[in-house]
């Protein structure tokens, strides 16, 4: 059988296009964009949950229609979360626009290639009709050197015939796959555009909430003197709590590993306590929250007061706003080292985890006793609600020896 040079070239082109399709339909960048969109979607779901929790808590703080600092903090957190949702959706739409543009370009390129292949395929059919008569096929076979060569020629003819059929089918299927992808992307873009419209509407609601915030600020400024006094009282109480925790740590660990002041935060531990410390450290970023439902309203370190200018509040841990009556749970296995009381922070439970300590304050009820062995997520009490301030928060601290740590970095992301 005679095979023209043009047919051979067409065969190579078919194979090249097939490799092109396999290599470009699902490029690495497309997978990266898809992974990024999935990440944004997960973050968005988390933000929606946070907004819903903030709304629930905000309604609780407004039950007597009196403005409160806690309500102001929750409202600010809610506004920030909703603005993050809008930014999140805008990022998703941008990624989808890029994906749609890339896919459209590939479809256009494949259309042009397919047109050329169809023309060459038609030429192959014509050439086959002219040259692949019964006589030519027999001549092609009988001109073989031996039986083995004749077998190879038979297989070649079968391959050549099947190959013409398969190439066009493969390219057409690839084109359809891209069209399906484009349809899917356009659908997702429409969905995200709708979500963006919803987010814009939510932002309109937030503008109304900002007016509420302004009204709250006006109300609270009329009690600025009382607020300052309360802040001073609370800061003094927390400093006392800080001193009591340090004293407790010194009492439980009288012999530090080194006499050097640079290393006096490292404690001498028993093998069992050392194992517990290692396990606690290994769970950084994965520890459960002390409450089932809540949002962080005051962060670790120095925080500007949400109302009073030039007033900063030092926080040894984090404050988590939570619904009234919420159970407060241990975030890891440990032993209750002490239970303290102060009118400013109510009951506080200190739990030892080897070298690490966790502190749970603002408890209204305590369900454990000094020396109790605890397991992770075991209830240690119930959060305290200050009805005068419309405030229901749990205060959490984490200590590594004498060093205070940021609890937000140790808790699992919600």
C-alpha cells in the first residue's frame, strides 16, 4: 500500500495535536486556581459562621437596649467579617474570569486546529480511496520479504485505518470537554456574581449597623468616667491574677533547669510531665476552643480601647464572646492547679499541662476542684454573664513556664 508524504505528515500532526490537548486541557495553573477557589470557599464559609455567631451575640447584648462596650466590640467584629466576605467573593470572581478567558482561548485554538485536521483528514480519505484498492493492498502484502514482514504490513494497514477514525474522535471529544468546562465556569461565575450582589446588600445593612454603632458610641461617651474607672479596676485585677499565676508556677516548680535569668522560664519536669508538655506543644494550632460557639473580641497583647482614644488595654490572653450559659471546657489533658476568685474576673481555673498552663477566667460556676485530673474538652464550669454590661465572655490564657503565649495561635481555626 502506498502512503503519501502528505498523509505521513498528517499522521504526525494528529499525534502532535493529541499531545497538545493532553498537555494543555488541564494545565498546572488551572489546578492551582481551582485549589485557590476551594480555599477561598472554605474561608468564606468560616466567615459566614462567624457573622452568624456575631449576630446572635449582638442580639443578646441588646436585650435591655443599653449600649455596652462588649456590644461595640462584637459589632466591629461583625462588620470586619462581612467586609472580608465581600473581598473573598471578589477574589473568587477574578480567578473565575481568568479561568474563563484561558479556556475560551483554548477552545478557539482547538477550533482552528480541528478545521485544519478535518481538511487533512478528508485528503487522507481521498488518498486512501485512490491508492487502497484491493489490487494495491495485495501488491503491498505480496511485496513483503517474508511472512513476518507481511504480518507487520497487515498490522500497519489496520493501525492506519483505525488511526484515521480515532484522531478526529479524540479531538472532537477534547473540544467538547473544553466547552463543558467553559459552561461550568460561566455557571460558577454567575453564582459568584449573585453572591457578590448579596454581599453588597449585606454591606448596605452594615452601613445601617454603623449608624447604630455611632449611636452606641454617643451613649457610651456619656459614661466615659465610669468606663475609665472600670478599666482601671479590671486591669488591676488581671495584674493580680498574673502575679498569682507566676507564684503558683514557682511553687509547683521550685527548681528551674538553669540558674541563668535567660533560661529561668524553662521548668524542671518529671518524665510524665515532660511527655505531657511535648504532646501539648505538638497540638499547637489544633487545640479545641474552650467554648463550642464564640468569637474573639479582644486579642492577646495591647489592644486600643474601642471607644476611648489614647487608652490601651493589656491582655495576657484572649477574650471570647459566647452565648449565655455556655460550658467552658479544658482545651487539653491536665490537672487543676488552683481555683481563684475576684469580683472583676469572677472564678478562674488554672490547669497544669506539664510545662504549660492554661487559665480560664470569667466563670460563673466551677465544676472541678483543685487536683482533679482532666481530659481534653471536659467541662470545667459555666461562663459568667455580667447583665449590667450585657457581657458574656471567657478569658483564656496559655503560659509556657513564666512566658505568656498568644492563645489564638494555639487554637484550631474554625
